């Protein structure tokens, strides 16, 4: 873990790397508190789109130098993603249009496992990107879909999960962190419990976790894990890790002439080179952050450097969470209802993503008031999440989501605006 003095000196200065922090694309000032929907884009991603991206050949190949340069480049980006996740090799990483597209493709690829008599587990904590593919493909093949519920305090009901698991469970779909409540799951211990009780494959949606904490596929022990470039300060692109041992069980969408082996068998058509260039720029930003967070470490590996970066972000964001919860506690209004972990003692089990509502205002009205009174951007709606739609059975909730470019000043502005809304 990097030294807190270094972290707290370093991270607040990084805000300058995000041109969207101070103003939106029209040059207008606003406070963006909707990073859960998509983070701000880092400058090195934007530069890479123009510089490295523009110089690439559409088609990779061996012989012609620009084709070969593209081939090398694509492999280099796969390797960076593998290092980001602690995967064993670039061959374990495939590129997709989005995480949703990656998970639908994965569900299709695993369809032969889903049969009458078999079952799949999905949870009420997940985004529907990690539910609908399993429900759609699993049930069309005759498998049973079992839903894991939440407890009264909106935590995943782990005993319910373990009770629903058996020898006929072929797949368990889990989230790394809820994109509505911010709750982080103890993935490594959960996956170990699942693997002890059943032969199920475990698929992790790490979209909401990846910008906030280190993710290590080998420590987690999952079979597949997906996340998205536009949540980690880069462009729209979905990334899928597949454990090499699952290779004989997959049969993805594939045209006859495409290669049959990973990672190529996962990918349909040409790769989006511009997106890959932007992703590389965003990942290089995290590497810079990791090196700066631990200057004493002489030439650490890319894997270790990513981990240092995300540990620094996690530590810094914990201070934001604690400050947010402290200010929340001071609001003395029965109209405010907060969802998720609010105990500071459990703050390490959450990201700085907060769900709330104000009695008497529907989520879209509250979003509008934040915008009109303070030029503050918060989210409303169902966030594509089963917490909202299935568990709470609401049409929407408001969500405030921070990232490491935010600071106590962002939180103060949010609460000043909230105070003024509640009191008028
Ligand atoms: C937790 C979570 N999973 C999956 C997704 C879907 O990602 P994508 O837009 O890349 O399909 C999102 C998007 O908000 C998300 O927050």
C-alpha cells in the first residue's frame, strides 16, 4: 500500500488531467457527480486517440510494416489489460463493443452447459448486464434461473446464495460492486465457497469495481470477468477475461473463417483501433499514477504498478466516503432516505457511490433541482440495476457517484445544494 502522505499529496493534483472536470463539452461549468454512469476521460486517452490511434492500419498482419505495427499494438493493449487484471497472458483478454455485449456473447458461448435439470444463479445486487444474458440464454435452453436475494440492509444474502447452489449449478453471476449502492462483494472468499460446493463457473461483472479498487482475477478465482473502458477514464469498450481452462467449454459466435482459439474466437469483425488506442492512454495514466504513488519502488512490474495505483485510489476514495457519510449524518430531515452502507466502520466495503431519495420529489424532479440550483449532475432512474427494479421495486432512485478526481469540495457543493433543496 502506498504511503498515505504521498497519496494525499498526489491524487488531488490529478484533477487537472481530466479536462471535463471543470467544464462540460460545451465549455460550461458544472459539477459532475455521475461517474458511476461513465467516468470523466483522462487527457492521455484523448491524446492517444489522435496520436497513436490515427497512425494505425485498419488490418493487422505480419508482413507489411503498418499492418505489423497494428498487430503488435493490439497485442500490447491486450497485455496491458491482462496486467491490469493480474491475468496470466494477453490471450486471456478479448475486446467487445461493451460489457453487456461481452456477457451476451459469453452466455451464447456457454449455451451447451444450460440444459433442463441444470441451474444458474443471478443476484439482485447486479446490473442487468450480468442478469439478462443468463436469463435469456439459460432459460431458452431449459435451465432453471435462481435469484439470490438481498438482506434487509441490502447486502447480498450469502447464506441464500449457498443454499441455492448445488451440483447442478453450472454458473453463478456475481458483481464486484453494486453500481447503485456502491457495496463491494468479498469476491475471493465468495468464489472459494462457491467452488467448494459446486462445479459452477463464476462470472464477475467488475464494471463498477474496476475504477475504485484493485481487481485480480487469480486472487478472485473466477472463470470470467468483464469490465468497461469508459468507467476507467478511457473510451467505450468492453473487456473480457477468460480463464484458459474454460477453453473447451466455450463456443462463441464465430464466422467460419475466424480463428477458433482465444482471444480471436471471441471477436467479431475488425477490432476498434481508435478505442484500443484510447484505452491504452487511460491505462498508461494509471501506470503513471502507480509509479508516482510509490516512488521508492524501483521498476515494479506493470501488474504491481496497476495495483499500487488502484490501492492509492482506494485509500483516497475511502477518505471521500468517510467525509460524505459524516456530512450525511448531519442532515436532520425525515425526508431524506439513504440506501446502502452508512456505517463509517464498514466504509471499506463500499465505493463512493451513494443512493438516496427525498420524500415528495421523484428522482427526475430531484435531478432537475440539483441541476437548476447548483449545476450539479446526479443520476436518476433504475441504473439498469436489480437492486432498484426487483428488490426495492421502485421505478428509480437518485445516485451520487464520485471518483478519485473529486475531493471534499465536490462533497461540500453537493450537500450545500441538498440542504437548500430540503429546506425549500
Ligand atoms: C455494474 C455495471 N455492469 C455493467 C454495465 C454495463 O456496461 P456497458 O455499458 O459497457 O455494457 C454497467 C454500466 O453502467 C455497470 O455499471
